[in-house]
C-alpha cells in the first residue's frame, strides 16, 4: 500500500464534500484505500460517478449552496452506508476577485460555498456521531486565511472563519466525543491550479518563499486528513494543521 495504514479507519463511514476532482478526489481515494466506506458529493456528475465506480463509493451530484439538498445527501448516504463518523468539509471556490468590485450578492455567494456548507454538514452529522460515541470532522481551510493575499478577500474571510468555526465546534462538541480540526493547505498543484494560475513565474516565486522546494500534491493534504480522522490523533481537537512546505 502507498503510504501509512490506519487500522482505526477501517470500516468507518466517511462523507466528503467536493470530492470528485482535485484535493477532494485524493480524500476519496485515500480514505477508500484505508478500507473506509466513502460517500461524496460534487457538482461534477461525470467525474464523480466515474470515481465512485472506481473506488466503490457512494456519490450524488449536489449543489452545496442548497442547504436542504446537502442535508438530504448526508441523510441518504448514512441510510446507504451507515452512520457517518468522519466528515471532510472540503468544498470551496477560490476564484480570484477584487474587493472594491465585490457586490453584496457576490460576497454572499462566496460564503455560501466556502463557509456555510461546513456548518450545515457538521450539524447534520452531529447526531450520528454523538450516537456512535464520537467522530472526527476535518474542515479544509487555507494558509491564505493566515497569510491574507490580495485578490480574494471573500475567500480569505471564509477560510479564516473555517478556523474559528473549527475551534468553536471542538469546544462545544468535545463532550460528545467529536473532534473538530482544521487542515490548511498551501498552494496545492491541482488541475485547476495548472489551468488557471500556476505559471512558471508564479511557481518560481512560490519556490522562493517555501522551505521545501517540491510541489505540494493533493495526496499530501489527503494523508494529513487521514491522520486527523484516525485514532492516532485522538487527543487533537480545535487545531489547525498547516501543510504548506514551510511557507508561513
């Protein structure tokens, strides 16, 4: 097997938002490799169905800005696979935007993708995790919340809120045996990044800023999530695990 094995993950039911491509796809593959029963949602139906067929997972096309649809997907996944005890709140949209031109509607749309689903999904799985004696929630943030780059104010604000939400839920749900941690990637080389922003010049500048001079890959983030979801991190909650090659 490629990478570490976590026996405590075997047979667990995992739900991943935004799991069809990019980092989300790596979450799905890595948890499936551990013997988990994996459910995931995404807007990209063709990619999602192909991945589900490959790993034996449960998939549904879902728009996470539709709260009732997200809640229904979680309930249906649990009915099909069993109580969800691991949740990975991964879905995000890091489209660049200028703050001066950000309308209230655009601001709200950004939060509706980058922040709201993390709370909605967490609240939906809370009763299952509590009844099972505990669980693990991994909220995917970003080093941009700590760094604060220009050109993505709404995204940065949402990811900062993800860190705070993780701490608040960790404190509130700790007595239920539920651990909640944030996972903050650096610049991960995905197909989207290669297509839109990862030029040779941009990558050279990134290399000057980091301690480790290699690309961060989706599997690097997924393997960190395995650790946060497993019993190996059983006394970690309310933390923000940064995987950024030493950028910060």
